[in-house]
């Protein structure tokens, strides 16, 4: 019973996301559920090939930081004022 109570408590304390507020906060929620391909590498390869055939443009990189400035990159990302990706470079 304690497991169920713990699960209910975690569910009640989960972060609430309003999809209509995401664009105004410069945020998005995107995912792919490929778990059904876990044991089917051939199907996964076919899906990846199809995605590559879309010829999508590369994502826009807004800011690039060296790894030793990761804190600055995180602050920029958290500020919500960035446009494009925030990238850390490792040399």
C-alpha cells in the first residue's frame, strides 16, 4: 500500500505543463516513442532512413559556450531570452 501512496504523492507533486503557455515561455515539448523498435533493429534503421530523407535544415545555434563556461550556458538557457540552441563545446 505504501508504494501506491508514494506514487500518488509523486503524481500530485509533478510539474504542471500547460501546452498553450509553452510558446510564450520559449519552450517546447517534443519526443519520439521508439520503444517498439527495441528488438527490431531493421525497422529502426528504416525509420531513421525515412527521417533522413526529409532533408530538414540543421537547428539554429543561438549561443555557443566552451565547456568550462557551462554555468554561463545554463544561465542563458534558463533565462528564456535565447533564440536557437545553446551549445557546449568540448575540446
